[in-house]
C-alpha cells in the first residue's frame, strides 16, 4: 500500500495535533447538568416559569399572604367590585375573591400533582415490566389497559365519589388509575425501541440484570419524553379535578378551590358581576398553558434538542 492509499500516512500539516485534541473531544459531549443551565430559554419560557413560580409561592405562603380569611363571608359585602378592601371584589357569599384564589391554589395544584406522581410511578413500572418480560405478561397487561382506557378519568372519579364519598382522596386515586395507561403505553413503546439498540445488548452480554439495565440505562434515555407526557397529564388532571369540584363532588366548602369558585360564581355572572367566576377560570388556563410550555421545553433540552 502506498502513501496515497494508506490512511495512516499523513503529512505533518494534515496530522492531528497531539495533546489538546483529546480534551476537546471529551468536551463535545454535553452533560445533563449543562443542558439545565439553558432552562431560561425564550422570553415566553421565562414568562411561563415566572407564572408557575408565583402560583407555587402562593400555594406555599397562602396562610401568610392572604389579605383576609377566605372562609369568612359577609352577606352585606356580596358581589362587591374591586376596591381597596377587596382587590378582586367578593363573591355571592361576601368572601374575598383574592384570598379564596390564593388559598385555593393549594388544593388546585396538589391534587393534579398527586395524580401525575401516582400515575407516572404505576405507568413506568407496568411499561418497563411488560416491555422487558413480553409474552403472556405483555398480552395480559395490554388487555387490562384496554379496559381501563374505556373509562374516562372524570367518570372513574365520579364513581369513586359515589363509593367513598366526596373529597380529594378518592378522586385523586381514581384519576391516577385512569391516567396510568397513557404512561404505561408510552413507556412500553419507548422501552421496546431501546431494547433493540446495541448498548442494551452490550449490558446484557456483560451479565447485568434486567433491573440494572432498565433503571440505569433505559429509563434515563426515555425520561425526556416521559416528562413531556407528564406535563400533558398534569393539565388534564387539573381540568378534571376542577370540573369535579365545579359539580360539587370534589373539594367541599369551606375549603377554597378554583373549580368550586367557578361554580359559586355562576349566579354572579347572571347578575352582571362575573369577576368572581372569571378570576379562577383564568388561573386554571394560565397554569395549564404555562406548565405545558415549560414541560415541553424542558423535555426538549434534556433530550439534547434546542427548542425555538
């Protein structure tokens, strides 16, 4: 082989520089922590983060920042407009709308968060197990998930209320079961794709257990897509729980809740004082939209994509 055809025969000008080239190659791999530094992203992303931060702070600091007691109502102050004593006016029962909105942030956010956490844990466990085990276990789990798919989350929550009574616990558990198939199906499909990749075969040849491969290798690779799905589930869960409270089956008075506030504001809308119903409805829309935008951008960045 002559010098022209031999790839090892290079001129000094063409030869790679020794020493500094190796660190440069290593620095080309972006660590996960470095990706998180760009979380701020676009102005829209920053606005959504600010909105979520304000609502989270309101939920944490509600007892100290609420202007008045949200459970105390004065019928003489019914349906007042915005003013120095009531910045967002009052509702039909004379309760301060701003105080009820701030305190209601707790139940309105913790309920969907619990639904997402429970459904994600169950869905990840079922999806990983069925994809890795296959065979009869995969077929049986698929049929069970098909049955659960047939029941809307809100219907299961209403059935749970009918069996166990009104409140937050029963609807949250029922909705977690209803949302679990979405996560399980997604995790199963992604895991089957990852199983076909060479790195999984390399782990198995080295003698690592299935649990080690799924938890240490497969799960981190599917986490960005799983995060995006969880944000979508959070928005749907918030809407479903708000609808349940609107129907009078969720959080019960005197505990403030956004869905219950919209329900109580129906009469005010008919009387030409819609502010007590519009304020919690706007809060629901803001949280759902902001959470979805932040979650999708975060999922893109963790996956190495640059959202625009």
